[in-house]
């Protein structure tokens, strides 16, 4: 099990859309994360800087590369 943390910058003016998308996590996304070996996934939003700080644990960090190629991860 490996712990992974990363930060992202939320574009100004996108706060409401971010909140909308994360208030209800899609069931298929929950399942994909679990299949990838991800657990304990949390995202924190700093309103003062518009930075997102994310933390997760994963069985094999190599799976993160494959996850980004999943069609569901590109769904908007």
C-alpha cells in the first residue's frame, strides 16, 4: 500500500462546478477507483488560494497512469 498526495489548481470561476461535481460522486467512478486499488481518497479545497490538495492510498502506484486513460476519467 502506498500513500500518494498531490495538489491541483482550480481555475477561478469554476468553484461552483467543482462543488457540484464532487457533492455527488458517481457510483461508476467509485467502482473504478476501487478496482484500481484506491482507497482513502480525499480532496481538500483551499478557497483562499484555489488549490486542491488530494490524498489517497493505492495498492500499486503504477495503476494511477492507467486510471488517467479511462474514458470515465474524461467524462464531463
